[in-house]
C-alpha cells in the first residue's frame, strides 16, 4: 500500500472532492457545511480582524467570528483603529456603516481620518458591512469603490460574510507573500523585525522619509542607527543623491573641521591640494552625523551656522559655498542632559531634533530576538560553514534569555564567531559564549521575570522624563502613590540619580 503522502491518486481525489464540494455549496448558496469544516480545521490558527463599528451598533457578530477562528479587535473610531494597526498585524479589516444619519455624518466629518486608517497598511484588505442607507450614500460608495476589497449588505448573513472575509484574508496573504518574500517587516534588507516596537519604528521611518527636515536618531549602541538613517535617505526625494556618513567620535579633534568643511590647497601644512569636506560631498543628498554628542563644543558653533545658513567655508577659502544637504544625526548619549551640563549647545540640539526616531534596544523586541538570530545564522552559515544545520534548542533558549547589552551588533558578532568555531552540526550555547549566562536566566520564575520587567520599565521611564515622578506616573498610567510604592519595592534610588 502506498504511503498517503506519496500517493498521487490520493492527492488528486482529495483535492477533487474538496474543490467539487465547495463549488457545489457555493453555487447553491449554502456555504455552511463547507466553510464550517474549513474553520474547524483552522481552529488553532486564529486570524486577526480589525472591526471598526459605530459605538451604538449591535455586536452579536464578534462572538460568532471568534468561534470561527478569528481574533476580533474592535474599534469605535478611526483613531482607535489606527492605534490597533500600530500594535497588531492585520490582513483583513471590517468596517460597519449602519446607515444612520449620525453614522453618515460622522463619516463625512472624519473623512480624512477614515482615509488615513484605510491607507495605514497596504497589506490590509478592507471589507464593508453596509445597511441599505449606507450603500446608497455617495460618500460611502466613493470610498468603497476606491479603498475596499469587497462589501456585504445587511441583514447579516454570517456564513456569507465569513466567505468574503476568508477570501480577503487569503488574497492578502498571497499578495504579501509575493511582495515580501521574507517573513519580516523590512524597509531595508537589514532592518528586520515584526515586534510592536519595530512596527512602530518602521511606520515612523516611512513618515520621516517623506519630509525633508533634519532628523535625530536616539538609541543605544548597536541598535542600527546608521541602517535606519540609510532607510530614511532611501525613502526621501534625495535617494538619488549621495549618503555620506561621518562618525564624529572617531575623527581626531584637530582634523574634524577639515573633514567636515574641506580645505583649499596650501591652507595648512600638508594641504597639497583642494579637498571637499564631507558636508559638501553630500550635496543634494544626506549627511549622517553619527555620535553627534561627541562633537567638541568649539566646533558645534560651525555646524550650527551651516544648519542655519546652508553655507560653508572651506579652510583657507575666500567665499561661502551654498550647500543643499539634509542632516540626520544620531547619538547614544542623553543630549538633554548634555545641554544642561553645558557639553552640547541648546540651539544646535533644537536644530538637529526637528524630527526624531527612537531605536528600541534588542531586549525590548520580544519575538524579534529569535528571528534575528535565525536570519544571521543563515547568512553566515551559507558563506562560512554550509554544513551547519542550525541553532540547538538550548542555544535558542539562551538567546531568548540573554539581555543583549550590545544589542544587534553583539548578536551579529556572537553568531558569526559561533559559525566559525562550531565543530558539530548545531550551534551550542558554548559556541555563542552564552553557556554561563543561559542557566541563571532560564531558571527565573514567572514572578521574578515580572518583577524584573516592571523595574526596567520604571527605570527607563524615569530616565526619559529626567526622574520627574509625576510625568513618569502619567506615562506608566499609574498613580503617583502607586509609583512611590513600586520605587520602594524595587529599591530604585531615583532621588540619588536626580541629584547626580
């Protein structure tokens, strides 16, 4: 007897039965049995559905959807829907217009918000749920024909609507598969991730790229600030121009001015020819100033003048040179604190911080940690050691437990070294240098993990608001009394940090 998975006859007959039974039920209008079977098969594969409905609309359908394998996320207005889109990955959205005067008036008055919501994610296939009055409304029909995948008219037929939603979901999946072969959200082939923090960052990059203003990128070392700057450049109208990167912390202090502004021949000893500076080299493009917090205070005034006047003077030059350059700066230091301490000019800070992007540290990116590890392993193994099969389960556990103080850069280094040094078929924690860290982290209890996360969230928030307890409590959405109690519980000496 032929094994089932190798039997062409079994495969052909099964597919024929499935297709013919579904087609028969579809033609007869009775979808119930075919799609009940389909949803039962997919019961463990809950699909996210964004459901925008009027606040007064009856919501008896959400429970039915949940039973049929959908995870329903309701919203009562476009702002709530946009917030949900930033937090979850939706392929299908359902918009309910009940046809009431109030509902149609709301649509007209919030037209821009509705359109922003519909365009917020190109992967979402929108389905409209319409009453008769809404279907005959000119504003509604115009939006339906230009922004929606399909529509369903009331009264509600759950089975018929489930068919429509299923088709919309399947088409969105196929579209995404062809448009983006790897499973990550990606603006740049090296900016990978699908955690809420990275989805928010990617949406911000898309917005910032389209606006020709200076940008400040803040984040810990190793989080990918230069890759983000390159993504912003690529999405801007300057993408055909040069991208010039300068590490302000790596240049000798006596050469920074010549490097940035250039010099004329004979302007100083060793200047045997004219040399264009980095700013002038970025003409009609983007200048990326990495580690801007390390720029000496005496040179900050020159940079400020360039940002204000859009002109530079080469060393030894006799005339000003007009330049058209967008500046993206990056730092891993607290510039606000540097301004307070007189180490960074306040006027320069505000010139640079017109738009800003905050890079999430790797420890706050959840599922991205394992996904990135797999990506880097495949990249290095293909080049260095094709015989390797993957990461052992112990390695994956260690990678998820490790706090990654050096962020993505540290992960790249550890996995690259492991691929070179591994003597077996699977990468072990020892190959990664995580064999000492993994046991302690992996044996943490759930209560200990919660306490650690709570303490880190409080410390991060306090740092962001300069230890202002009232502001921190508002950001954490708790009362000041609760925050004081948690500060004492976790032994966080916020007053010492405030006075230091």
